[in-house]
């Protein structure tokens, strides 16, 4: 990603991907990237569904509309591989939403934010 906003806790630009490209870093926290093995057409379709569901969440007028839209957001993220079971199968644990400093990525994070 080309976003150049800077993290307030380090000199690292937000959205920096980990070396294995399983996560990106935002404000020091790891967030799982989409499954890179998804068919590009399917990936684009799921991204469009995700964005549409996020717009519905934003514009919802009732709690029921908001809940329904959030379920659609969750489903799209799961199909993209950003939530649920990890998309890799080498037995490596999932560190989604963990602070990078509390994971095996700590050394990489410290060195690349210096």
C-alpha cells in the first residue's frame, strides 16, 4: 500500500507489510492481509462487497440495519482471509490484532522502525 501516514509511536509509515506479507502494521498492531492466492476477480468482487457493506453500516438508520451490514462486513473479511482461520497452512500461529512487539515479529518491527 502506498499510504505514507506516519505512526505516532515510531518513524514507520502505517500499512507496512511484514516480510512474509501475512500482515500489515497499523499503529504498532498486526492486521492480517487478504489471501494472496485468491483469484483476482473473486478478490475484487469481495472487496466491492466489503466496501458496500461498510457504506451500509455508515448509513444505517436502525440497529437492525447496522447489525445486518456488520455481518456482511464480517463475511466478506472472512472470505478474503482477513478474519477466521488463517489462509496459510504451515502451522504458524495467527497473530492478527496483536501488537507487533509481543510477537515473533518484534525484532523486525524494532529494526524497521528505527
